C-alpha cells in the first residue's frame, strides 16, 4: 500500500517486550527462562501475540517510523498460580520476598543504535499500570513495581530520540546478591535461579513510552 507523501501521523503509543511470562519451574531452553542477561526488542512477533510484544520488526521500528521516548517502564509481578506461592529449593520463601529481591538486584540498559541512552535499577522505572497492592491477610499477596497511577511513572526530563531504522534494545540484567559471610549468612541469593525455581506465576515486561511518528498509508 502506497503512503501519502508529505503527511506523517503522530500518536501516543508505547512499545513493549516481555522477558518472561509463565507459571511454574522454568527450564533452560524455554523462552521464559530467566537468564542473568537478556536483550529485549530483538525478536519478530510474527504471530502478533500482544501479550508479549507489539513490536512487529525485530530490533527496530517498522518502515520510516521515529520515536521520542519520554519514559522507560517495567512491569514485574509474582503471584500464586495453581495453589503454588512458595519457592522450590531456593533461599527465598514466597512471592513477597522474591518481588523485593528481584527489584533490588536487577538493572536495565536502554540502548539506541550502539549507545546506551538510559540505564539504572529496575525499581526506578515503575510500571504505573496493571495489578497493584499488598493484602496483609492474604495467603498470596501481590507486589507490583509501581502504583497504577501516572505519578508513579518516571518521566525523562529530556526525551530519547529513535530515528528512522535505528536499532533499539532493552538489556535486562539480574545479579547475584552476595552473602555477608557471617554466621548464618553464607548463602548467596542467585536472582535468576530464584525466578526460575518459583512455582507460581511470574512476569517481567519492559516498555518505552512516548510519541510515535509514522507514515500515512
């Protein structure tokens, strides 16, 4: 389909990709396996599975689209599924502990072309949407990275520009929380292992939010 020359459409639209979204013990080779480092926005979404990503072209925006990134967001949640709410053979005991420790020991790098444009701890880029809350008397409380409200979103003071056909990547990093070595504190907390061993539901999505400019067809 031919495009209308000289006319471009600007819309407010975020792009997202999923690190993991699954239930139960996760094994190596599964697309939802949590690795110490994983690069998002690099796989084609040929089936248009919007539960995982809305980026059609791997590694870049389609056609001659451009994007002004005004916010980077992460949605992280662990929850009971099929009655499972505790970890298997790990140091951490439940979804609450896992949520806190993953946020504490995970970081990201937003890369455009060959340069890292924005980086930091996962906890600094809350989702500002989705499920939220902590129910004190619940057997399976839910903790999400960010209250579902606009003030929860960290907005960049200056936008990050993605020009035509520039590569975009979101590199998710999960580290080991080292034990202090004192009596009773000799076991490291391996964050990827704890995620993969969690028998409940688990999900981590990354978003870039801002203004998308595209051709009019």
